[in-house]
C-alpha cells in the first residue's frame, strides 16, 4: 500500500512538473516562407521639380528641391537617395502565432550622415524595411473625393540591416513585438495602415503607384518614404505630382494579394 501511495505521489509530482514546464514552453519564432510571391526590381520615378519640370529617376523619385538644371547632381551626396528609392520590393507569406499573413519587404538606401552636425561623410548603406499585413484585406478607396488605391491595417513593421540572414532577423524583430503587443488576437491589426495608392492609366498598359504607411491621416511614417527627402507638403497619395510608374503586369500579383477575394 505504501508503495502504491509513493508511486501516486511520484506521478503527481512528475505531472505537476510537466504542466509547469508546458507553461514555460517558448513560442516558436514567426515562420517566413522563402518563396517569393511577388517582386519588383524596376520602376520609373517621376516628380515635379522646384522649377515645375518633371524629373525622372530609375527606381528612385528625385528630391523636390532639385530642378531640371540639376541633372548632374542627381547621383551625388544626399541626392543618391532621392525622395524615395528601392533596390527590390518583395512579398512573402509569414506565419505569426498560427496566423498566415503577408510580409512586404523593401531594400532601399535611407541615407544618413556619418557626422550629422557638419553633414559630412554621407553613408549610402542599404537596409531592409518591412511591414506585415493580412492578405486580401485591403479597403478600396472609392467616391468622388477619394484617392485611388487601398488602405490595409498593419500588424507589424520595422527595419533591419541588409544581410543574407535578414529574413531571420525580421522574424526575431516581429517576435519582440509579439511579446509587447497582442495585435494578432484582435484580428484588426494596429491603428497604423499601409496605403497603396494605385491607378491604371487609360491605356491599361501602365500604372502609377506609391506605397506609404501612416499612423493617422496626416503623418507619414518611415516605411517606403525616405526621411532624407521630407520637409515639403505633399499629397503622396493622389498620384499627380509624385509617383512610380510601371507596366500593369508588374503589379498584377501584388494587387491580387491585397484586394478582397470577392473583389477580383
């Protein structure tokens, strides 16, 4: 009898230890799919310069303060970054705490001064900026006074160094946000949104777009909008004085990933 009770006691101790161990089990890091669902490596940037003339850029929107007389300066110093620029923009699936989401990354040059006080030693080191959203969760902006495109609630965002392990670094960065905030269970994301301004031209061959993110309707955040080029009042979303232009076919997959499933 004593042996039986002892066995029961040992079993209960082991069971309690197991339950406590379960409570201490570490959560898995977000799983980023290596498969690229969509990629953009080439676009023409357009902006009206300080003299009212259109300025052109390859994967870059030139800085507003430049004019058509400054062509020789387009690739020097801080002008390298332009108002916005990118090397590549990609979309992948990512699983965060059992929820399948969409990860959009952008490799670009934010630009900064090695010595900000004297503005010397300009550094043009690429970084990876990212946002996480739900697939097929865009709200189409319509109506007489609406700007063309979509608004999508953000779940996570950030910037990591450009390295071969940047996807792993993004997973770690998102996991840190998961520890602090419970944005997944709400199913609504945060109060910040990704604005995908998009408009097909009448010929249906080319389209114009801008990707920006904001915490409210007035303040643009760091994603896809280069801080080095700020300082001017712009309507970034109306696609009239500033935009990237690409063939419609280059954006078709991204549009299908963003638009609601019943609106394709």
